[in-house]
């Protein structure tokens, strides 16, 4: 499922009582809230579904696959998602 399909699902679930433009705003607001929360270094939890958090990844030495030379890979941040119990149980 992509973002456009998610907007369509929200639109259908709302029995077409609100416009697709409003559904788009709702989806964008949720996604923007997740992004802002993670940017601020906070964890974003949705009970039963899961949690998003930012993890620091240490720099390391890697190899250039074309030349075989060692290269330094810089430290960075990455988003980690941990599935909640309800989501885990629903998928199994």
C-alpha cells in the first residue's frame, strides 16, 4: 500500500462523508506528526501497533565493492520500528 492508497482507504472508511482533500490533509498531518516527533529525538508510540524511535548508528570502516579499498562510513541516525503485540499477532 502506498500513500495514495491509504488516503483512498480513509476516504472509503469515512463513507465519503468528507472530501478526499480532507482525507489527504488528515494522512499528511499524521505523517508530519511522526516525522516531527522523531526529529525532536522523541519516541512515537501507537498502542498495539508499534513504536518508532531514532537510533544512533556508529561510524565504521567499510569496503568499496568496485575497488576493494577501505572507506570510512560516517555515523548517522536511523529510524527503528518495533511492532506492537496486536500487530505481531495479526500478522501470524
